[in-house]
C-alpha cells in the first residue's frame, strides 16, 4: 500500500507495435531519489531504452514524465518532461513543456507514459488505444484542435513526420522543443497522443501546500519576475546586443546593426496584442505580437534571435512570420535558425548554393523545405553538425553546435561561464539545463575571461536547474526564492509526506545530473564531446563591448576539468564507480 | 641625455573599487593619460601591470609584475629591468596631475632623487638609476620591501617642494572621493551616461540619460528621482531586480563605485533568462 502522496507510484508503458499497454509500478525509493520530470524521465529512459539504440528505431523509448507538483495549486507547476535519446545528438534529450497536458496526463493515474514500438500506419493514441488517422500531413495545431474533443493533445507537425532531427512535439500551444523529440514520435508514426483522466493524487498536507502556494503566487508578482510578465524574454535582445553577446550571422559577430528593430523596447508598444500563460501560472510570460496581415505569434527571445540576427534578418514582420511558421511545421526555432544560419555562411563562402544572410524569403522557403526534406532542406533537416560533415571544407569549425545541438542565443565568447555550460551540457548546447549565464551577468565572475572558479559555480546552476526540472517548477520563478533547496524541500514535504530536507535535495539534484551523464556515457560519450566549435576558440569577437574576446582552448580545458572535479567526477568527466553505485541503475 | 619612465599599475585598487589605471581621465584612461604625459619627456615608458588587468593599447613596453604580492618594490624592479636608459622616473598610474615639467625637473638631478612633500618622501614620484635592479633583488630577498630602502641605498637627493614645479604631480588617488574630487575640480561639467534597457526603458520612456559624474549610488539616486517609476535602489544598495554594467564590461553592485566623465552605466533587468 502506497504510503506517500503526490505520486501515483506507477507508469503506463504502451507498445505502439502491439497496441497494448501495461501499468508498471514505480518504487518509492526511485521516486524519492529522482523525483519527477527530467529526473524520473531520465531514469525511465535508462530502463526502457536499449543501449545503443537508433533514436528513430521502434525500440527507442519516448518518455512523458509528470511530477509530484503537477496538479497542485503551486504556481508554474503544470509542466512535464519529454525524454528520449535524441536523433540530433545521440545523447539524452530532456525537454520540458507546460500546461493542461501535464495536468490531464497525470490524471490518467500515472507518473509517466512510456511509448515504445512503432505504429504500422500513421495513428493517434486516444483513450489507451491506437486509431489510424488522416491528420498525417497536417500541422500540430490542426491535429491538437481536431482531437481536442477527446482530451488534451500533444502532436507533431510535418517536420516530425519527416523525421527532421530537430522536430518538436506541441501541446497547448507550447513545444517540447529541443533535440528532435518530434522526430522520435514521427518515427513511431504517432501523430498525436491524447490524455484525459479523473484520478487525482492526494496531498499529504493540503493546508500546508495551499499556504505555500499562496505565498509563492504572491511573490511571483514581485520585481523578480517583472521582466517576464511585462516584456517577456525578448526583453533580452537589446541588452545582449549592447554587451556584444547577441549571436549574429552565424556567430560571426556579437552585435547586430538592426537589433533595435527587433527589440521588445521597440516592438512591444506597437505590436504587443495579448498576454497568455501556461495553466496554473501566475506569471504569464507569453507575449503575443501582431505581424503581417492581422496574424499573431508568441514571441520569445530565442525565436527572434535565431530567425533574426543569427540569419542577419532585421525585419520584424519576417522574423515573426518565420517564428510562426516554425511553430506550425513543428520545428525547433533555435536549431532551425542555427542550421540555416550555418548554411547561409556556407553559401557566402561558396561552399553550397543557397540563400545568404539577410534573405528573409530564402529563410521562409528553407523552413518549408526542411520540414518536408526537399532539396537543400533535406540536408539541413539533419542539423548543422551532419550538414557540415557532408559539406566538408572545414565547415564543421563554424557549425554552431555542441554534441550536434545548435547553440541558443548566448554568444559564448562574450559569456564564458555559459560557454562552459554549453560544452559540458548533457543535451548539447543548452541554456535551460545550465543557468551559467547568470554568473556571467553578475559581479561574481569576469564574463570575458572564463575561469575554473566560474566553472565550479556553473555546476551549481546546473544542479538548481535539475531540481526545478524534476519538481517541476518554471525557471522563470527562480528569482523569487531565497533558498531554492529549503523552499523546495518544504513543498515536497507538504505534497508527499516525505521528511525530505534541503540537504537531501542538493544530493538529488547532483544525482539527476549524473544520471543523465551516465546515459550519455552508455550511448558513447567521450571527453572529446565536451568542447565548443573551433570558431569560439580561435576567432576573437570583431566588435562591440566584447571585442577581441575568445576562449583559448587551454582555458576551456581548465574550466571543464574544474567543473568535473567540482562534480566529483574524473578530470576527464567519466563517472567514478561510487557515482554508479549511488545511482543504483 | 635619454631617460626612461616606469608606470606601476599593479596595485589592487581595492579602496577605489575598480582598477585605477582604467579610470576615465580627460577622455581616455588614466594610464593612457600618464603614459602620454611621460612620452613628451622620456624616450621609453615601461608599464608594469598585473596579469588580471586588460590595459588598452599603450605607447609603452608592458611587462607583467612577476611577484605582484610583494608590492611596488617588485614592480619597480621589473620596470627597471625592462627600461632602456640608465635613469628612470617612476610613478604610480594614479597620478592625474603629473606634469611634464615636474618629470623633467626630477630627471634633471641626474641621479636617484625623490621629492619631499609635507615632510614625506614620495618614492612613487622619484628617479631611480637602472643599476638599482640588483639592489632591489637583494632588498626583496631580505624582506625589506619599502621603496624608501631602495632610495636610501642609492643615497638619493631629497628634493624640497619649493624646488619643483607642479607639486600636484605627486598627488595620488586612493578613494572614490579623491578621484571624484579630482574629476570635479579638473572639469566641473564632467558628465557620465546612463543607458536603460528593457522594462526600465519602456516604463521610463528614456533610453539614455546624461548625469553628473559621481558614485554609482549617487547616480542611481539621481535617475531614480527623475524617474520615480524605476526601482533602482533598495536599502542603500543597488536594487536586486537590476543589473548594472560599467561600460558594457564588468557588472558592478558597489554603490560607492566612482563613475567618471565619459563612463557609461548600463541598467538592465536582472532576469536575463529566456
Ligand atoms: S512563466 Fe511563462 S513559461 Fe513559465 S509557467 Fe508561466 S507562462 Fe509558462
């Protein structure tokens, strides 16, 4: 009999090949040690994904992991993780998405859904059964709308169907964006999964949860989240440009001469139409901007950076249109923008024929071609690393990727602690699993001169992110906590009834990071994977407030070593036996 | 006769809160200003600096202080070793009022010489023969770290203030107050700039604001009082919800930090994630 609350203590494993599902119990010890979200998801991936599997093979597992806080009144808690072996990186991909899918998925009476096998024909999974579908070829939004009568839907777009290695899975207008999870679903010929249910988990101490939730909501209205509420993440763009940290023209510069035209400061007054939020969120960071002829789109810094400055495009209508098109097609905007920017530089260097920087029409056409794997798009659907391997001529040196995943909008040479975070990140270059940029934007480190000390601190930001991603709470809430670990422990105690402490959660966070690393090692990680493209190690930034900055290889190596030591791993980054014993896989 | 000059900028600048060598002075950095003044008198300038400091391009030979923890004697020794001429005028980098006439007069004594101002020998406005390098090594080995010992070993000529033009040349700046006082006296209209980003720009309607030079706290208070909708200060500190960058380089939070003429303060929202 289950003695803890907040979890159902089981997951649902569904074999798309046989069309049969089973409930599999989850030990309390596993849940306590890995919590939910990316922690539970990574643990299930270890268990359900055969070693060395092709991410697009039927045997590959696709995990949707909920969390102990889903369904509670705690603000920003309606989130879930999608975890699989990434077709882009060959390593773990753990993406988060939000909203009703999390709430209704968990109400199916499970802590996670694991999909294995592949459908014989394009299908949707509704009420525990597969149905053939004619939605194949439609956008994720259309699929979600068509299936809405049956519950809450997560669906892939055309890009996922065509196995684009950075295709997304979409639900409630949000996206599990990075690492090509949509291709994993597409390879399984599953257009959509629909969830609904009525099974709620009890709360161990409901009044305490309510009190914490009230307090947290109150704090979420304070100054720490004002930027997200009032301006949204695109508020980063102009400041990044001023610091020469805005990746421009495939990371050839840190400043973009048309940045002002794409800035929230300039766009918000005329284009902001509405604000939205995920379910159960009091912050509401989604800012909807108008573009073109009465259309609108959710703007995020990452979308605008990747489809704007990175591709040399400064026309806001073009950038917002491209962003909307990525959403419709089911393309990760960061990898799409990064791969196209890479292709644009190749075209400028005469290595391939294709659009050049600033060609907005060329960008739009390429998005279509990538999603349908046509012409040059077929190559670019593979991501910048594979494209560079095919193009050759040293283009890998400026392919903007780590472990195959394209960099987000933080110029590594201008933000060198973040650069370390990119190099060691388990899912590749990533700003959500490492919050190292927070150090660069502080008086603690020198952002233009990465150091071993900064690397040690970067490990701490990764741990805090791992905890938030396992609980799950939105990272935009992080500024309101005075002590994330202690406050998280209080939440977990009230929800689950466990006598969990801050110290336990410190260990839990590090364990989750190690768990993901263990998966990567199993799938072929080597120390050589933890590096950055040569451009960042050898070309100084040409202009602006970071002029001349680069990351000498030895500096990066010193930082990686310091990071590994801080984690108690070997200097090279292998996990010692003690860590494996502790993981108890 | 040809002479050298040595500029020491390896000090910690701990009371100043930012590297003294890089303080703005008359449209450039203090070290550039001092080097340029010296270059009108001497043939070569040696700048001795610590490895942490990124200096602008200078008309000088730049050497790294081999043992910065040992203080100015070690830096002076390294400077003398790199000098091209037998006699060198040595100064700290924070000598904004250093004049060519003063340096010329001091070097004119043709030997080790140091001014005595208000009863105190000024070893960082003094002349040293290059041959003192070995003596400096011996003093360091013996743990006798005061520059005065080196001057005494050379039987220096002590120069009274009334023998010298522009004694102000010996004045150093150690605190924000001393620096800002010098800035205000030198250029009563000195202005710095504040650039606003994100929410601060959209709520105030201002992108850039000119302000009088002052401490960071004074400047934030002034902007805050002109734009009461902003929250820049909390309990005497820089408010947690903002980030402050000095000239797009270091992020700073110390309210006593001096902000001089031509400095630019960037104010950004602290929540940078996205
Ligand atoms: S802050 Fe934004 S991303 Fe986070 S839960 Fe709220 S609406 Fe969703």
